[in-house]
């Protein structure tokens, strides 16, 4: 499914790398690492040795690239979408582990012909050799990082995971750097050291940008909490106003990282979509569902509290896209960015046909429904409310979003030029996107935002 297209957009989104260029850069990094190694070091007669060396240097380059694909570099995530970047980050981590395993196995492969005992002995000698220490520690660290990432939710708090993930990745990078620059045939070429210094230096710079640069930039701006209002037992409206720093700007539908403990920088910030339009600035509104430690603590915050804002990010926007008509599909708290889009379109007096499907568990969970009904007279808007549990007096739809409802919403719209923005639980978004595509809306016109990256 196409999640977003790449466009030249304004407000902090000036430098965006297209997905095809990202793929070329990634493959180019690995290819140039192999080429630099081949040119700078003498070849070996043994195919296994050559393969082991190739796998090793490729894995080291892939590790460095992981720092750039960790999700906070806007030039990357604005082009393909943050969830795609993080999905790639996870996929590349497992590929990296395979390359490391093959790197080790290729060294042992020639002794396999002499029997498993001999190969085992060789492997043990290799791994316990003092000059292999940093390499072995790097592999152990990598394994620990991957296992902790998979088991994250069961083992630790999200913030603890994020902090340890970043710091331990930096240690693994340093160990790998030492290993490739001091061990094996690929290490003795001073020309290669320059190459590795650039590659590892870029990875370190990405880390510094994420953990130091961006938080420092965010400190130039400060926001004051106005109110936290309970809309339903689990949905809060949080409003805040900018009090200091260069005027904040964003496009309706984008999200920011909010830090409710601004004394602490990374990793104590969480992503939330802006539920208001830029026309309301310097005030912003958020619709937040209470799910865990941070979101449950929000009602306890006092008005006037400082809030850190890092952003804007994200691509769930109308501006700059082919949108003769607009279909918004929200599930539960997924309404947050889409009500921001609606409010912004209303403030601009937009005349395009807009259809909005909003699904929730029960009528009482449909927040802002009255406001959305009022907007029908201000915009060319038709709302379709649907709930899982419909009481007898409920006038809206019942049951999940299905093809019939999508067809009704798209009725009379020019599907070729309809932009569909979807936000809600991931299975609902995937099913809805497929149904919209089956109704003839081009894939490039279907965009969604995930609230979870797993
Ligand atoms: C792009 C985007 C926009 C979002 N917009 C909204 C919104 O408008 N309204 C809303 O209610 N929720 C939104 N979310 C989800 C929101 O970020 C999480 O629900 C919130 O961070 C949970 O924090 P917690 O400590 O209360 O819960 P926890 O129990 O700590 O976390 C629950 C889950 O939320 C995710 N999460 C937790 N902390 C972070 C973090 N620091 N960074 C990234 N993910 C985290 C993890 O998947 C975790 O398993 C959005 C998420 C994303 C990715």
C-alpha cells in the first residue's frame, strides 16, 4: 500500500529525500563499502575469506545506516513516512544480524569439511582470541539490542527502552568501529580508515543530532499548558499556547513530539497529532487517549506547566496534494489529526466536497460530533458516524466501516482526484485503505498515519 507521496511542501519540510533516492543511497553505501575494501586491501585466495570479509564490512556499514534510519531525521521520514522508516529500521536490523552471522560462519566454513568438532574448536579459538574482543562484544551488544526491542513492552517502560536502545547502539557502533579498523585483512589499509571515519562519523553525527541537537533546538521554543479536559473516560483534550521562541508553524494533520517533562530531553517525549489547525496558533489542541504512564498522568498536570514541542512532523495532510475532493476516515482517537484538518479547512472557507467517516465503540465515545455536525453547514461536508454498539435510539450507522459505507461516502465524488486521509487502529486502516482503493481512488491518493510502529 502506498502510504504517501513525496512533494515539495512548506513549513519546515523544505529538504525531503524521495524514497527511490533513499534506496539508492542505502545500496550505494553498502556497495561503496565493498568497493573501498576491495580496492584498498589485498585479495585472498580463499573464497570463504573473501565472503567473510565482505559480509563483515557490509554489516558494519549497515549498522552505521541504522543511526540515520532511527526515525527522527525529517529529511528521511517526511519523504516516505515515519512508520515506513521505522519498519525499514527493524527489517535492516534483522538483515544486519544475518550478515554478522554469515561473517562469522564464513570464517569457520573451511574447517567444517574436517568435521563439526574441528569447526567448533576453530570457532571457539576465533571468538576467544583477544584481538576479537571488540568484535565479539559488538555482536553480543547487537543481539541484546534486538532481543530487548522485540521484548520491549513486556520487559521495560518505553522511555527506558528508548534511552538504552540509543546508548547501547552507540556503544556497539564504537566497538564495531574498533573491530573493523584493527582486526583482519580489511583493517590494515590507512585509506580505508578515512572511509570508516566518514561512515562512523556520520552515524555519530546522526546520534548527536537526535539526542542533543534537536532537543536543544526545541528548547528555544516554550509552550504553556492551558487545560486538560476530560471528554470521555479515556479521551482528553489538551490545549497549550506558545509563550516563547520563533513562531511555530505546521500544516493541518501533522504531529509533534510533546515533552511534558521539558527539564528532561530525549527520550521523554511522545508523538501526538495536532487536533487543531494552524489558524488557531499560537494555541494548539490535542486529543489524547489514556493508555499508559504518561497519558494517564496528564489530568494531574497544572495549567501553566511548561511543555516542550519538537516538530512538526508527518505527512497526513491535504496541502500540496491532488485533492479535488476529500475523504476523511477516523477510528477512535484517530480523529485527532483529521479534526485538525477539518477545523483548518473550515477556517479557510474551503469549498471542496468533504466526506468524513468517524467510527467509535459507542455513541458516547464520538467526541466533537456536535462540532462536526455544525461544520456541515459551513463546509461542503457530509459526516457518517458509525458505532460498534448502537443503542436503540441511535440514528447513525452500526458496525465497523465496510465497503457499503465507503461506497456511500464516495458517492458523487470524482474518485481519480479524491484524497483519502485515514487514521485509526492499524488493522482498520489497512482494511479501509484497501476498500477505498477497490472503489477506484488511486493509491497515491490514500494516505494514513499509524499511532504505533510495531
Ligand atoms: C505519529 C503518531 C501520532 C500520534 N498521535 C496521537 C494522538 O493524537 N493522540 C493519542 O492519544 N495518541 C497518539 N499517538 C500515540 C501516543 O504517542 C501513545 O499512545 C503515547 O505515547 C503512549 O504513551 P504512554 O506513556 O501513556 O503509554 P505506554 O504504555 O508507555 O505506551 C503505549 C504504547 O505507545 C507507544 N509509545 C509510548 N511512548 C512512546 C514514545 N515516546 N514514542 C513513540 N511511541 C511511544 C508504544 O507503542 C507503546 O507500546 C500517536 C503516535 C504516533 C506514532
